[in-house]
């Protein structure tokens, strides 16, 4: 009986791992990507996902910094596409 419970626990953990990988990245992580690509982002940033223009594997974020607002498309394994809005 213990072996069955242990097997079920491992199966549940294996299913839960992909869910954790798709969590929303914090605004600080998006701001760090923007800064890495040469754009200024001062202060405490905030980020809001734009569901209208997001794609399944490429979410679009509106990043608000103290000195600018950006539209940021995060693309896995590539540089983000960044457009300054203000």
C-alpha cells in the first residue's frame, strides 16, 4: 500500500512541475531583461499581461517603470521584442 501511495505522489509531482514553469514572471525579471537589452527602467517596475496581444508561447507585457513604459514580448530562448510606449 505504501508503494502505491509513493507512486501516486511521484506521478502528481511530475504533473505539477510544468504548471510551475508557466507561472507569471515578476515585473523585476521583465525589467531586468529590458535593462539587459539597453533600455532604461528606473524605480519599482510593475508589469501587466496584455491578453489581447499575447500568444500561447510569447506573452506580451506592459512594463511600467518610473521613467518609461514599454511593450515587451518575451520570446523563449531569444531576445525580447521591446517597444517604448512613453
